[in-house]
């Protein structure tokens, strides 16, 4: 354990995978494969949306931003996680831990707000389609994206200050595969109850408020869809929400399990297992439905990758009208 004047910790040891032994090498290749697939898929969809003018709509703009945000989110965590799987004693510097936690919290909060914004977009598209382009204008889209990012990183600044203003002197072993809030603040040797209460309140604000707004949006969406006389019309309308609902369940479900409880109830083994199930593949889940169609088109029609993806996305948009 490195210390300055025997009191200040200058590095942490990440012990999330330390008890897995020989399985660490297998996990390295599994996560590397998932990670590279995620990066390629996200790069493809961002490129397609950027190059195809037919996809320059609010729905795909939000999809582009979310895909970009999810890519940055995994870049903050997964490369270091992969590196740690190759070392017997995986370490991270104090400053590196602080930077990782700051960007992790900022991007995670931003994603929560972005998913809520996408729920609002679907609400307007289904419940008020005639005024959709007027309500969800380009200026409105930019304002919603900037507001989501600003709020997300503002909360991250507050959380980072609360966590790293704690005096660390008891241990430098973080029982996780990255610098998360609860495992880090638990290492403090001073009273952290007030800080933990503030972080818990912020977690409620970030997770429950957007989730309630999404729920209200879908109440109106379902009510509107049920008024459609055609069963085929209802099916297509429900299909427009399928991928978004999948994201809501995975993202908010896992995040709520980990963060919507006091730090005193933190369970290191269970929590990092939950985190590892959705941290690398979460972007994959976000766009899984559309990417499946891309793969099917590439395998059966053999066009270029970008042309195929562009065609699928355009047809998907037409189906949603």
C-alpha cells in the first residue's frame, strides 16, 4: 500500500476479479470480444445516421447521441477492467480513480436523462404526431441534449467532491472492478453519513424522477395506441417502443438495484456482479433490435455494410409512421 507520510493513500487496489483465479484470462477474452463488438456496432450506427440525410430526424438524433454517450461510458470503465484482468494486483492511482468516477457518474446520469428524453420523443410522436416536428424541433433537441449533459455532469461534480473529500486511511482495497461510489466512500475512516445521505438523495433524483416521467409518458402512449382500430396499427405502434422499453428495464433496473439504497446495505459481491452484467453490453442492448435487422440484411442481401444499415433504418422509420 503506497502512502504519503503514512496517512494519505496515493493508489487503490481493485479486487473485483481477484478471487476468480484462472478464470480471469477467460473473462478477459469474453469481455474483449463483447467490447469490440459494441464499439463496432456503435461506430456503424453513428456513421449511418451521420451520412444518411433521410435519418436526420429527432428520433435518430437522440439515438446517435445516446450511442455516442454509451461508447464514452464504456471507454471509461472497460479498458481499465480488461487491463486489470491481466494483472495479479490491479491498481489505479488516486487521481485516476477520481477521474474515472467523475466521468462514470457524469455519463451514467446523462444516459438516464437521455433515455427519459427519448421517452418524451416517443410520447410526442405517438400522441401528437401532427405537431411532432413543431414540438420536437432541432432547437428543442439540442436544448434537451445540452440540459441532460449539464445536469448529468453537475451531479457528477457534486458526487465526486463528496466522495474524494473523505479521508482515506483505513484501506486502499476497492472490492469492485472500477471506482464506483459506494465501494470508494466505504474506505473512508471518518463519519460519512451526511455525505451518503446526499448521494442517496441525488440517486433518487437521477433514477426515480426520469423513471416516473417515462412511466407517465407510456400511460398516455398505451392509451393512445389502444384507440387505434387496426390490430396491425397497434402492433406497429407498440413495436416503436420495444427497444426503448428494453433499455429502460435494463438500465434503470440494474442501476436502481445498486444505487437506490443506503451505503450501509452495500453488498460488494452482488453489486459488482450486477454491474458487470450490464456495463460492457449495455450499448448492445440499447440497439440490439435494430442491429439484428442489419445483420440479417448483410447476410442475405450482401450489400455494403453502410448501405444495408441505411436501408434497414429507413424502412424501420417508415414502419413507425
